C-alpha cells in the first residue's frame, strides 16, 4: 500500500490504516474528537493543551495539526523513508523497541496482533482488515465504536472485553 493509497478517500476509511498496524478508528484521540467533547477536554487538561489540539484524522490523513504528527513511530518511519513498520529491517529482526513495546501492549490488552495486521495490509487485504477492525472495536451492545484498551463503552457504559471479541459478562444495564 502506498502513501497515496493510505491517504485515499475517508469514505472508504483508508485514512484509518495505522502505519504500525493499529486501527486508527479505535484511537482515544480520534474517538474523543468525534464522540465526546467532555472527554476531549479531559484529555486536553491531562496533557495541558487546548482541546482543539486533541484531534487526529488517522495515519493516512496526518497533518501538522494532528495528534499523531509527532508520534515516535511516525517520526521514525518518516526519517527512514518507510510507510509502514514492516518495511524496516528492525521490524524483521524484532529490534525496534518502540514497535515491540507497542505490539506487546496491544496483544496483551486487546488481543490485537500488529504483525498480523501489517501482514494483511502488505498482502493487499486492507479492506478486509479495516472491516475486521471496525467490528472488533464496536460495542456488542450499542454497536458504536470503542477505543483500544477500553473496559467500558464510552457511549452506553457496557463493560467490554476486546481480547475475546465479546462484551464481558455484566449484570449492569446501560
């Protein structure tokens, strides 16, 4: 997938193809900007920045105004002239500390294998991967998008377990 492909129309969600294999549609910054202005304000307060700075349109549509513009992995990829992490020799050798730490965290927290995601992207199965990711990061109760590492849906409050692909058992009503 080329940079031009990744920056394709937002209509087909190509902008949500993370350069490290993450699904940008489940990013807390991306979701807060679109779903919950109070959450966005809390993030801004936490990082001591204006709420307007808490914004991103995904790796495939980064601008200097996007939160992800200064992502350490994005900066590394740009400096090395790579579009995706799997294009770097350090990826194959498992020597990129930034990627390995991120990949481990997402595998443990959400059951998401970034290497598998990057392989699907490399194989040209981007649309399939995007559809799978959109389903994974959707609340099984209300159907609205949730974020990586979420314990509860920020829309309806239902407890969720992304690592199993199902919401956790709960007696609570939304």
